[in-house]
C-alpha cells in the first residue's frame, strides 16, 4: 500500500501521542497498541482519499477507542477488561463525541510511553523493536526489513515485549525523580543503538540501513523538543547529525566501504554539520558534560577538517581522554588508540591496543583486529598488517566490511610481492 508522504509523516508524529492517551485512559498497553495500529491503517486508507480531518489526533483516539471496544466485545474471555473499559469511559459517550473534547485531551504522554518501551525489565532487542513500533510508528514489516529478519520473528519479539509489560504490570507514568536519570540513559542508549545499526549494519549485504538512521534522528529530534534543556539529549542528537552527515561519502557507487580518511569531504552534508555544531555549541557550556556530548565533539572535530591532513588529532585525543574518564569502555579505548597513533606514532597506539587483548569481549573482535591491521600498516609492517586484515575479514558479519578488509589485505600482499 502506498501512502501519501505527508499523511505518513503526520501519522507517525501522532502515533505516540494517541497511544499515550489510550494507555493513560484504559491501561492495557497491548490491547491499546493493537487498536491504534488498526486506527492508523484506517487513516492511511481514508485520509488520502477523503482529506485529513480537522482534528487528526482526536480522530485517531476516537477510532482507536472504538476498535478497543470492539476487541473487548468480541472476546468473552476478556469480560473483566470490558468492564474496566466501560468504567473508564461509557461506550455511548465514547462513540458519540470526539475524544479530544475531554479536559486533559491535549496532555502529551509520549515521553512516559518512551520510558515504558525502554523499561529495564525488557531486553535490549525488545526495547528497540517496541520503541520503533509504538513510538516510531513503524510497522512490524518495516522493522523486520530494517533488521533483516523475517516478519514473523519480529512480530514474536514485539508480542513478547508487550506480554512482559502486561504480566509485569509496569506502571504507565513518568519515572520518579530518583530513577529518571537512569531511565533516560536507557532511552538514549536505545536510540543510539538504532542509529548505529542504520549507520553501519552488523549483518547483510548493505553497509548502511538509512531508514533506521533517519528514524533514530527523527526520534532524537522529538525527544529534544520534549527535553530541550537536557545536555545529553542534545548531545546525542548532535552526534547523530554530525555522523550521518558523512553517509553520502561512506560508500562507492557499488556499495563498497570508503574509510573516513579516504572520503570525498565535498559530499558531506554541510547543513547537518552546521546544525550539529550549533547544538553542541549551545549545549557544552551548560554544565556537566556527558559521553554523548563528548562523542559529538569528537565527530565535530573530524567534520570541521576540510582535509584529512588538517584533522586536529591532539584535540581528538584530549576529548577521548575525557571520554575515558566519563564513560570508560573497550570501544572508547579502541578508538582512542587511533588518536594516540596519530599524535604519538603507531607503535604507541599498538601498545594501547594490547591492553584490550585480555578483554574477552574484545580480544577477537573484528574491529580490534582491523584497527591493529591499520596501525601495523602505518608502521610499515605489511605482512603482519595483511594477516590482521584477513583475520578481521573472517570475523565480521558485514559483507561490505569483509570486502573492504579483504581488499586491504590483498593490496598489502601485492606490495610485498
């Protein structure tokens, strides 16, 4: 089914607002989400032909509420839920007037909905899938296609997540002040993972899945509008914009990977870069700096260099030092090793990489092997570099990365011969 783009954008914008209103009013996240999906489908069919109603949010709430009542009526085994729905809003009243006539009709529960979808009792894959469906407004088929899994698999994942919410009786409300910062970190991490999967897919034949990156940016913009004073929300959005700005130059016309140092920087999206830098400039002076702001600052230094030779590596190294203090993890150390190599020489970078070999999560990770290969190549140890590139190629699940690493190894082997 082809849907007018303006209608599709409006429906995706309204979806979390409507679902939030439904769950607040009736409870039963799973049933409300099913009813909303039916209402969205009805809107996608009717609005392009008949015109968008004057109160589209109210239209969706009313239609979704009718769908919910229909579900309750048709399932005798759920008579208790029918009673609860009837107590919440009399059916005759529900069906006879626009839902947005209620006193709190324009209250936006979208943020509470996002926190619910990223509840700590849900697994990370479930949080991602549920966020994309309930908050992002994507269909199960769209999410499955983005993650290269069968639609039935994704449907089961979403169904399990909804069942967990139901059986765990998770409250639909904003977290208490004491828990809010931790829960917000979980939300930001989910959006970060969605973006990363779109920017560099972990599996499949394509290097990127732009639909996921675009959706992550849209959700980050939306979250920034809801929490305009939160530095890390702004930092994450800036990081996404500054990183996604390079996407046009990341692949050849054949879909092969082009590393950062070899990209045609004239193809970078300067509008996204300017927006990201403005966000960062407004955010950094506000107070305590978090890991997303630091990662965005590193991305900004890369993006501001007109040529790879003019990259301010000492500044990048200093920022990685702050990031190591703020949010230490093996990937930060891995990326820091490249900056160390560019400032103090590849041998020093290799020494830092060696500290990761005792980390079971990283010892045989293809990114560690690829970075070691790159630094060995800079050091002139072409045989060892070629071997490391081949090892990395064997371990990656991304076909474009595998082709790139194999080609690097072959090029070094030809130099030696």
